[in-house]
C-alpha cells in the first residue's frame, strides 16, 4: 500500500502539476496576447504638438469630454494607479488629480476624437485606444493600462564583499 501511494504521489508531481502549470501559463499568455492585439497603435501625436512635454514619457489617460459619470470613473482610476510612476491622467477641465492641459493644446487631435470620452496614450505619444464612459469600456481601459504601462526594472541581486 505504501508503494502505491508513493507512485501516485510521484505521478501527481511529475505529470499533473506540470500540466496544471502549463495550462495556467498558456491561459495568461493567450489573455495578454489578446489584449496586446486590442491596443495596437491607432494614431499618434506629433512631438511638436506636445510642446510643453506634459504627455511625453508617461502613460497618459486623456479625458476628452468630461461629465459626472466620467469623473466618477476617473476617481477610481486615479486611486488604483496613483502610486505608479510614469502614469498620469490629463484633462482640459479642472478635474481633481489630473494634469490640466491648455484648451488648445492638441486641438487637431481633439477635433478628430471629439465623440470619445477618454483616450489612452503610451509613453511615446501613440494613441492606443479610445473609450466611452460605460462600465465595460472602463474595465477595458484598466486592462489596457496594465498592459501598456512600462514594467519597472527590478534591482539585481548583489553579492556582499
């Protein structure tokens, strides 16, 4: 009986655990691959459009048209990402916790996307996606931010001399 339990345990650790690990990693890979296909570059701002360098170098959620519902979602978004370096929320209105942009800052972009509520830019001023203020769209925005944000390099382990 003891040998049978040993063989079952060995089989579990040699076959079942690696299969479960592979399946879990494959699901994560497919999920990330799907999200990356949703946030391909759709447009970009010219560097001279960002003359004050307010947007360059940071992942930016740009509020195009603000209203009460959008502001409600932005508060939650700010709370979720407030401690992340390289992330900002920018708007043309005076909304709490956002970078205020001048009215005519990127007017050519605003004219093109005035029907949307929110836009997501990466650190190179590439437009990744636009969103409305519905809860499903905001959930997608949060997933896309997590994909677009640059990963922080972790410190290397150093040997003490």
